[in-house]
């Protein structure tokens, strides 16, 4: 099973993947908790 690979929170190992993001050509799974935090930020990738 996949786990979260949030590039801004390296230690996250949650397996409740909510979305995938593309970062530097890599498709990264992001959990619901991390996605909630990322969505609040003004990040560019």
C-alpha cells in the first residue's frame, strides 16, 4: 500500500492517500491530512 510522500513533511507515513501531485516529473501520493495543510499554503511546485 502507498503512503504519503509529502516533500514538505518528509516523515509523514499516513496511508490514506487523498491526491497525487506532480513535482519535478514525479507523481507523489499525498494523504488527506497533508493535503489539507498544503491547500492552505501559497506553494509553487
